């Protein structure tokens, strides 16, 4: 990897964590007070040490490449551990573990294992490689990126055009969770298909087209009648679901409203959709972005995953943090006129939920693996690190 290439990806990672893409919606930046920073760093220290203590001898966490890659991201970005050399060694051991699962087609996953998903794992592993920023991994990253781009639905007659699912052929249809992980990985590695790093001009065109097509898929998942004509989309401008996102076209993991017809949008998918649109370079005055931001302000909470309660709360928190960071700024103004510093609120909430051993887990709902401490601790650390942003290493 050329020096300027490494600098480019590191700048992208800094942008990803700090939220410097755009300025605050309210034009207000308050940052994180010193006392809250100290609490966050102490929690990150404890959480990072928990992960270090629970790394397997093979370098993995839970012997799983995707969970391992998330833990690698969390530790690499932590800025604190028992010992800096221990942290570096843990990151390298974890990376070496998931790189053992690189396949001939560029994917990174436990091929041949039941209930394992190539796109999901490849996306998270590629993000980890981009964030760690080792020049020796460039070809692996290029191959993984090519695999993800090749997994996008390109059949214009398909209702899922532009989306990405668990794999190229199944199981299930493309969904927003897999799509948002893939788009995050593509965002972090977008420089590989830009000058001066693109192999050919055609590669640049393909990458740009992939983003444009992804926006079309995202649009079909949003409850916004001005841009989405799906029959399940709300029509009333005052409907509380307006601007929200669902999991798949015509499918919400939060179910239906009481009328049995309206799909209920929910927090984790709405923030996944919002950050994906920002990564795709939609402007904040785009009606789709505005509607998602407005839904977020009306449903601002850290008490639950709005629309679906305790389920997937830690997944919600990390998409909440990344989406707000991508939008820029610190303040969310709710309809009652109150201004909330999302960074401070998130830090205080996660600090209050940390267990004595430094871990986190969802003790209200184990749905979507949230009873697994290694996975949830990685989610929590990534959320804290994103909330701290530029203050992380101070």
C-alpha cells in the first residue's frame, strides 16, 4: 500500500469515528465534557481488558471470524488496554485468525459451515482490515471488496435491485442489516477504486454505480410516500412511522401496527438506513435523509430500540452512534424543544450498564445473540469510541 493510500484510509477511519462528514443539524457543537470523557475512557479500559482476557488461544473470540473482527475493531480503536503491546498483539492474533478463512473468491467466512453467512462476515472482516490499516492486507481487501460488490443484486427486474443479503443466492432476500454492513465496509475501502489507487477506470465506474444502486434499494425500505410507492408505505404525513426504515421490502422485524396493515419502522434499521445514505453521499437536504433524521428526533431514546423494545438494543446503539457521527454534530433537538447531546447520553447510558468484570450483555433480551458477552462488549466499545470521536486519544 502506497504511503498516500494508507493516509487516505486512515483519514476515512478518522472521519468514520469522529463524524466530521457534516456539521450539526442544529449548527451546535458541544463536544464531550472532561468528566464524561474520563468515565468513557475508564469504561473502554475495562471493556478492552475484558476482551483481552477472553481471547482464545487461536486468536479468536468465540472461534468465529465475524465476532473476532468486531473485537479487533473495538480493541484497535480503544486507545487503552492493560498494555499497549498486549493490545497490538491481540489485534494481530485476531486478524490472523479471521484471515485463515479467506476463500478463493475473495470472501472471508467459515465456508461449508451451516448457518454461516459469507456477505455478513466478509463485510465485518473487511471493515476490520481497513481500520487496522496494514499495507500488507491490500490485496485481500481488494478481493473482499470485489466479492461484496459482486454480491449486490444487479437484476433491474428484481424488487431487491441494489440490495445485499447473507449470500449471493440465499438464504433469504437482501435485507438492510446485511446491506448496511456491506456498505460500511465499501465506504471504508472506497479509496481502492478511486484515483490514484483504482486498477482501471471501469472499476471506479462499477463502484460508483454500486452506490447509486444501493440508494435505490434503501429508498424501497423507507416509509416515505414521496419516494417509495410500495403498498405498505404510510401515506399520512403525521404517521409516527414516516421516515423510518424496515428490515426487508415488505418485512419488519418489529411487525405491524395495530391496524394490521402498516409496517412498524424501528430504530436500529432506521439508523442503519440513515448512515448508509450518508455514506452514499446523499445530502442532508435530501427528503429521504431529512425524513430519517426527523424520525430519529421524534423517537430519540436510549431506553430501548424504538419500535421493537429491548430486542437488538446494543446493535441499535452502535448504529445510532455511527449514524449520528456520520451526520455530524452533537445535538439532537426533540419535538418538545429539548436539546440532547447524544454523545453524552450514550456514554452515560453505557457506563451505567457495564458489568463489574468490564463486559456488557443484554439482560432483557437475548435475541440476535445479545446474550453473548464478547459480541455485545464489542458493540458497546465501538459505540463508546464513536461517541468520543476526536476526544478518544486525548
